[in-house]
């Protein structure tokens, strides 16, 4: 029986796929797998038996990736599985930051009880809530991954002039991006030219504070800023005076902090980007399938710390080794197997940056002694037989 711990509410459409061979709970000791959404894991002790963490979603800043790699724990996410949900909320935010829809609705509520006067009061008061159209305006999209590409293409079909910036644009993203999107040469191109700016990059050490005082100073007066990625990408302390002076006309964020809540022209959304049944189902199915394939077969798809690797199984036993990407490591695996009288039928090894992963399909049973010898090799962080 495999054990999977669930740290957030994950769609049963996904968890039902675990099947009868899995014990699944929100509270258990020594799990082999963890399913998670946004729960903060940085302070969590990683169980010794833990093989993998599957993030049902995109962002993995809540997971201690480096610590997981050192422990040979494979971390998965579900690229693109919730991108459409975020795109739709970003489009809603484009309209809501333009047309003052939320304050206008709030004001309309205050007219309750005015009887026959309501329509007169509506016509008298509505001018306070006028706001511009998005048609023809310039939208800058920072980060053209799964979400950024969908937002850019959709905004372009709504008549916006769209500029995109992504120094690491993937080939897939380039294929999916409408040819009408203008390629920005630098982030400054976006900051200085655009009426609306939307951020779709992961939060990491190089993107934290991406939009700070210097960046805001370069933006056009009246710019509208949208952040559906992570709160810490924007420096709140620098943003607040820019909002107060009106230099930033509106800020829509899915990640409000205490200082932003209640501030005029801030649209504070409680992290709803991926909260649609469709996205929750997609993410859960992908996360569970990837986790199962890793636990049962040692195959890796959509990991953020180890390479993609997959091999059909046709031998008695599979040895899976997570290790550092160092020369001559594979030679020591085959030497140890040879010395133990193990016949390797098939093998595959892949690397990704500092880390690598090797699958050895062998025609014998594998003893705990051999696994211990493999694990004792300096570059190896985890060896197991399935
Ligand atoms: N509000 C919500 O509920 C959700 C928020 N997110 C957030 O959105 C982020 C993006 O999600 P996806 O588009 O699915 O991820 P993705 O990995 O497909 O795209 C991220 C893109 O950002 C680019 N990038 C990285 N650093 C950059 C930089 N300094 N400047 C410009 N581009 C840069 C990458 O090259 C990549 O193309 C996630 O990391 C997550 O933090 C994701 C899903 C739901
Ligand atoms: O996928 C992401 O990065 C998200 O931010 C979605 O988070 P959630 O799964 O809704 O807690």
C-alpha cells in the first residue's frame, strides 16, 4: 500500500485516480508522496520515506526545492493546467481596473431604499465611476509562459496593442504566441510604453521585487498594474505612494497583503486565479498521474528539479537513482551491479543542471545491500528498487 499525504483541498477527480493500492489522507506519518497546492512547506520536516511532491498547480515557491533535491525528492508541478482560469481572471481585471466596476457596484448598493429616486440618483452619480476602454491601449505582458501567452493572445483579440517580454521564451510558447504581439527588447520597453502591465513570471530570487521603485518610476502616469503571479514580485512599499499620487491608476492583485487591503484603486482578490472546477480537476489529474508514475515506475514528467525521463518497463526490477550530475557516476553504477552479478537489460540516464537521474532495468532481484552501496556513492542522493 502506497501512502500519499494531501496538504490542500485537491479535486477528487484527481485523487480518485490513486486507486485501491493507495492510502490517501490529510494527516498521516511517513508518506511516500505529497499532494499540495499553496500550503507553505518551507518549515516542514521532510519525511525520510518521501519520494516525491506533486504541486497541483504552477508556482512552486511554497516548496523547498533545493532541500528536496539534496534529499532526492522529485518535485512536480502541472504546467498549463490552470492557465486558462488565470487568463480569464486577468481579463476580468483589465476591465475592472478600467471601468471602476467594483466601487460603482458598491455605490449602487448605497442607493437601496431611495425608492423612485434610484434612477435619478444613478444618473447623477454615475460620472464618478467613468473609466477608459481597453481598445487600442498598450498592454505589456511580462513573462510569456502558459498564462502570459494566453493573456497576450486574448488581449490582442480584444483590440489591445500587446507587447511581450520574456528573455527565456520557450519554443512552445513562441509557437503559441500570436504573430501580432510585439516583442519588447527589454523590460524597460514595457515599463515606459504600456498603459497596462501584467506580470506572469515565477517568484524566485531573481524576480522578487521585479516591480520596485525604479521600475515604477519608469512607467507612464496613469498606468494600471496587474499581478496574478505572486505578491512579492511587486514592492508594496514602493507601490503605495505611486497609488496615492495617482501615478499608478490601479493595481489588481491576486495576492493582497495587509498594507494593500482597503487602499483606493487596489483590487484585492483572494488568490482566486486557479479556483475554477475545470482548473482544479486538470491540476489534480495531472499531479496524481505524475506522482503515481513516479512512485510505481520511477518515470519523471514535469519535474521542476530533476530531468524528464521515461522508459517502458520490460525487466524484472527497476533501479532508480537520483544523483548529482558528475562525470563517471554511471560507470560506478554499472561496476557495482556487475560485482553483484546483476544483469542490466536496459538503462537511461538524463541530467538537468546540477542533478541527474538514472534508470537501470535489471533481470534479477536487487538486494538491500546493493541499494545501500549505490546510495553510499558520493554523488547519489537516493537509490531505490521497484
Ligand atoms: N493566481 C493564481 O492562482 C496563479 C498564479 N500563478 C503564478 O503565475 C506564474 C506563471 O505561471 P505560468 O505561466 O503557468 O508559468 P510558466 O512557467 O509557463 O511561465 C513563466 C514564464 O516566465 C518567464 N520568466 C521567468 N523569469 C522572467 C523574467 N525575469 N522576465 C520575464 N519573463 C520571465 C519564463 O521564461 C516563462 O516563460 C506561476 O509561477 C505562479 O507564480 C500560476 C497559476 C495560478
Ligand atoms: O498554480 C499556482 O501557481 C497558483 O497560484 C494556484 O494556487 P492554488 O492551487 O489555487 O492554491
